[in-house]
C-alpha cells in the first residue's frame, strides 16, 4: 500500500472548518477503505476523505482545494474497473455517497432528478414505483452510484436495445474545478442551443467537473418480457445466432453470453441450474408489447436451433427469468472466487468480429499460460475477458500485461475500441493514444487545460497533463 502524503495542519484545519464534524476522515485506518476501487492491483492512500451533503459543500471543498493547491478525486461507491477513482498522491477523496436523495420523479415529463450518491438500483426502483422504467443496468447496479455511472458513461445488459447512460441524461448540475456551478440541459426533449456541454461532462471520469444533480430521462415500463437461455457446443454457433438475430431485425433488450470457464464458476457460485456440458451460453431477453414479445422469442429460439444449439430453456415466470439474469450478473463475483486477483477487462469490437475476437482471447490465454473466463454483451460486441491471477506473482502479472496489450491491439485492428463501458482511468491510459490518434489527444488535453488549468480534478486519469 502506497503511503499517503499528509496535508499541512493549516490545510486540514481549513478543510474541517468548511464541513460538519463527521465529514472529514484522515486517520490511516479510515483511509484504507478509500485507497482502491474495483480495479485489481491499483492502490494509493489519499491524504483525507471528505463527505459533502450538498452542492454548496462541494463548492466549498473545491474553493479550498484551489487555495491550497490540493488535488481532488471524486468517488461514489468505488465499483469502477479502470482505476478512475484511485487516489493520487496527496489528494483528498471527495466521496458523494451522502448526497443520495432522489429529488423528483416527474411523471408528466418522464424525468427523474437525483443527487449523485443515489445507487442505480434506487433510481430504477423510484422509476418503477411510478410505472416508469430507467433502462441502464450496469452489473454493479445494486451498489454503483448514478454519479459514477455518469462519470464513466456506464453501460449494462440492456444496452443493445436501450442504450447507455448518456442516452438518459437530460441535464446536469456541475461544480467546475474553481467552485463555480454550471447547469446544462433541461426537461425539453429538443434543445440544440449552443454546445452540448452535458455530453462533454458525461464520461469525463471526474476530470472536468463534479456532478451534484442529475436529470434523467425515463420511459414507459415494457408491458411484457420473455427470457430464454440457449446452450451451444461451440462459441461460433452462439456468435452466429447473435448475427442472425440482428439480421432478422430483432433487437433484444438482453443478448449476453458466458464461456465454459465462466459457466462453471457461476454454477458453482450461484447454483442456478446452468448446464455444464456446453462451450457457450446465450441469455436472450425480449420485451415490449405481448404479441411482439411472443413473435420475437419464437424467432430467436428458431434461429438458435438452426445454429445447432443444444437446448433452449424458456423462463416459466418472472422468478425464473430473474434467476437466469442473475447468472449473468453474478459472473464477475463468481470468477473472483477462483483466484486471489481477478482482472475484469473490457474490449469492444463490431458484432461481425465477435467470434474472431473470442478465438483471439483464447489464443492469447494459451500463449501466455493464463486462465481467462470470457463473458459479456454479445449483442453489442462488448467482451469482458477476465484474468484469474495473483498480483503477488510478478512474473505472472507481467504475462497478464502482455496479454492485455495484445487483446487491445487486436480490438483496435478489428475496428473496435479499448473500452466499451469501463472507461480509461489509470488502467488504460497507455493504450489511448494509439486508439484516439494525435488530434483527439490534443483536443482532449486542451479541453482539460481550459476547464481545469491547475489540474486539480482527478489528475493523471485518462492522460497525463500537457508537458510544460
């Protein structure tokens, strides 16, 4: 564990004077819990942790940071998987979990206004209580905060049909690095006045500002849903089934896959009755009008059987559907039980290249003598090759790094991207220049410098500062 750089007594006293007595932590024992996120092998103690409860307190913290030139790293629940909320040396972590109020559900305009510390599941449940639907559903939705979802532009199992977090953010209250408050967006469905600053902040990983209120778009809840699971002897058969489903102009709300390693780990962990004699499993779900749901489910089953599936299991009721979905949602937790260190990665390729990419991951695993379980969002080409390793084994970790490099380079070669939903953070910033190119890197750095000239917000994430 890297040691923390202490704040001066003057700086710490000034910070404490701006917040309630229980809102600042600085003892080593308390700081350890905020020294890491969901990313393996990355750790750094902060100097302190602050827990604001209002926009005004966030402003006050940032004004203090400007006065004392202290970096600020914003954090929600710490579920990120790219090192985006890992502290930097000498920083104060600004943790938003106490800003957790859902302020309004507006049924007339189909919107929800919330503070950033509300969890994704709380957002979904608040919408459902009014007969409405908030579709984004990252795997960590029970504990991830909506502020973190916005900062990372999170995806989820329903991304194929319904899109990602960006598609549901209508407005943001942002506190800028100097403490000024900016509101961008509104409840209007159409608004093209000026630059879309809202879209600039979404996915910026806490490097440009801190969201203190978030206005979300809701949609009517689907009337019907049908969930199915198909098993295959070969991953190519599953990939071809996905291609055929999309070619048939069917856009399921969920189209997920697990490979053999992941299936065995999930069944050992969750005991949901998954078959263990297959190489690939597809979780398929359609929703909407009952007649359409019935037709689409029948067609997907037909296409799966046409591609040689071993079995199609149709959920009999909502409980069984939830059990099948839980099998996919528990993939990361199940794999994490197998080895001391679990590194969940995130590469995305065009759907037409899915089978090629999955075979490449298997080849890389054999080449570097590593154990990898692969699962993910087959419907949108987003793969999660998950390395089961031990960060104490330096030689093995070196092989993991080599494998990562090859996987990301292959994703780029196939027309894909180095991250579909986890973000860049610390873990992937060395790969970004090759993917983005010189012009994109220059523009991103200039935007950062314009909004945060002192480099106080999440410094060192996504890219390093412009050399002086």
